[in-house]
C-alpha cells in the first residue's frame, strides 16, 4: 500500500477507535421476561446496553431486573425503529421509588415498592444512529438516582399493538474484547430486528463477491492458494464496507443526520481500504515474508474495525501461511 494510503488509513483508524467508545452501546437480545418473576436480569446496569426485544399485541409487558446501590444513576431510553401504532411505555419499580404517573393494571408492581410510569410519545422525526447505523424514534426516558440499595425492575408495556423495540439501559460505554469482535454479527441481528430481510442486508456483500469472482475467472491467470484466499479476504472486507454504506443510506432517509454521517463513513471506508490492501497483496508477483506479514496484520486490523464479518479476518490468518505456488483457475 502506498505511503499516502497508509497515512489515510492510520488517521481513519485513530478516528474510529477514539470516537466509537463515546457512542457505543453493547447489544443484548433478551430471553423471556414475560412476567415479573421471570424478568431478564441485566448485570452491571451502569454499563451502556441496548436490549432488543419484542412485545406481542397487548395488553402485554416485558420485565428487566437489575440491582443498584443507593445514589447510583438509573438511566434508560425506549426506542422503536419505525413510526406506527406501536408506541410502548415504561414503568420503573423499586425500593423508595416515588409513585407517579398511571401504571397500567396489567403491569406487575412488586409488593413494598413504588412505581413511576412514563408513557411513550412518538416524536415527529427519527434520530440517526451512526454506530449501527440505524434510525430510531425515542419514545420515553428515565434518568434518576436510586433512592435505596436493592433490586429494580423496568417494565416495557403496550396496551394494544405489539412490535419490536430497543431498551437502552446504562450510560458507561465499554466493551469486552469478545463483545467488540462480535459487533458485525450483532449488527446483522439488529437489522433483522428492525424488519429487514437477510437478502437485503447481505445484498452489497453478495454483489461484491459475485463481481469479484467473475473478474477472477475471466482473467484466467494462475493463482496460488495464498492469492486466492487473500483475494477472498479483500472482497469480504470491501463487501462489509458496502453493507455499511447501504445501511447508512437507509437510516439517513427522513432524519437530520448531519455530521453523524461522517462517522458512519469512517466505519465504511476503513474496511474498503483494508480490502484494497488485501487485493494488492494478493496479486503481487512475488510472495515473501513481507506479504505474509501484511496478510497476517490484516487479520487483527479487520477484527478491531469490524471488516469482513469475522470470516474475513479468519481467512486472512489462514492465507498468511498458505503456499504461494501459482495454480491455474479451473
């Protein structure tokens, strides 16, 4: 890769790693929670989570339990991916909570606790979220201090129409290594939760892979196992960047995205640059230690920048040790 390209890539990497922790929420996909007794337990509720869940047609509620120390901040926002008849609300219950609002009769309130009800209110315009990217309608927010140490429960309820929603809980942005690496897979699940079909989500990746395969076959050049795997890695990286670009366009429509689009572009451009780098390495006439080191380096770089849907980085590590003797394409 040319020195100028390396400089641009380095700058984009720094921008990505600096900006991401300031806006990232760790996704969770809830299990059960259909009753107060079977509430989904959230560990470390100060950490910034987004819980993706679904309510059936109502009246219905889903419950989330977490433990707080006295004085700790309880912060939660309720969001839906599209405007319509589904406008859920929230009820916070726990020790010392002052009763306020009207709690629906079908929402359970544990004995000896207070309850604060916050009905949902659909805004006129959605917000653009650059991290996924997605558009969302924020319906309700709770931001208060825990009055006492104990277990608290958040209930998300709907009186009538059901649907998919996201409950953001906590405010401290942090990721474990496993959570960070898993982001590309989680993002696909998030777009499925929004109602997108898999074919649409993967359409840019499929287009890049098919086009790349056609060009490779048309060239009739001999390719070594190293070159073939490295080329596949490059196409996977470029395809993942194309997926992000498509989602950016889908999410930006109808929102006031503004400068947030630039951050999404960083998420998209870095995988494309890494893919171009992998293709340049793949088609070099001589494969020596430098080329193998470059391919091995493309693995961890892609993992931390979410390029290649995890499969690409794995194949990059494999390509780095494959034979470089050229073989004709079948």
